[in-house]
């Protein structure tokens, strides 16, 4: 079954629903400019309510090393997702955590940007590039631009406009390790839709031809 990470969690009810439906991971955005920002105290409470088989992921955007480590330790994070311009050297400083490095894809993408990270991170995440927006656009990008990413031998997480109507196509075209979504299962930024999440997870367990 294709794994799913539901991102932009802001309350326990939504996080527990995602877990009950089969989410592999849930994401907490610690970037203050995001519409889905959640503070460390609230995130810690939600994480404490999660079952042990669901992975809590902290999403950071160009934040200082000390701040990231402080939040990660306080909240009990197991995976850190760097969604900004973090360098390979910066990612190396968090060797006690699994690292997801996000890349934003526009009309073109230089696949060689991945090379310096391949021995450092646990997964590459690809999201749509939109000027002035750090993820959560609800729009897809041309998936063909990242097909060669599999050659690096690092698991791929596909993000950007994923929802119940296109997740099967995403699996058939790219075959990612996991998909990451927030707006595709929301009623409003940070507020998940039970109906949309239920429909999405139904699509993940249906047979998919590859």
C-alpha cells in the first residue's frame, strides 16, 4: 500500500483520524508564516495523543540549528523535514534524526541538485514551486521532471496538489514511496475534512495497475 503523510496538523482530532485511517506519518509545521503553523506546546500535546506506529514529522523552513533541535527534543519528533534552502552541511548536523529534504519544482528542475544530499537524507520530497509560498499551494507540477530522481536510490515523497482524484495517477506515473498532502484533505488551512480524508485513504487500498 502507498504510504501517506498528512501534513499541517493543528489538533488531536484530525491527527487521530489520520492515524485511524492508516496514515504513515503526520506533519507539524513550525514555520510561522504558514497558514498551518502550530506552536511547540500544542504540537507536543497532539504528538502525545498519537499511537506509537504513526511517525510525527516536524517541518522547518530555514530555521536556526538550535531552534530546530530545541523544538524536536521538546515535542518528541522522530523525523525532520527541511523545506527551505538548507544545505547538505546543515542537514548533517541532525544525525540522530531521519531527514526529509524538500525541493520545490517549477517549470524546470535540475536533478543534480539532489546529488549532494543522497547520502545524508532519508527521503527526497518534491513540492510545487510557487513564488513566495513555501508549500501548501494545492497545485501539482509536471511529475515527469522528477522521474530521474529514483536513480539516486533515495525514497521519494510526492507532494503538491495530491488528493483522492489523482493519487492513483501519481502512483502509476512516479511510483513514490509516499505521498504528502494537506490542502487536498482540508475544509480550511489546518482544518482537515473527515469526508476528504476518508475518501483519500479508500483510494490508497484499491488495486493499482503499474
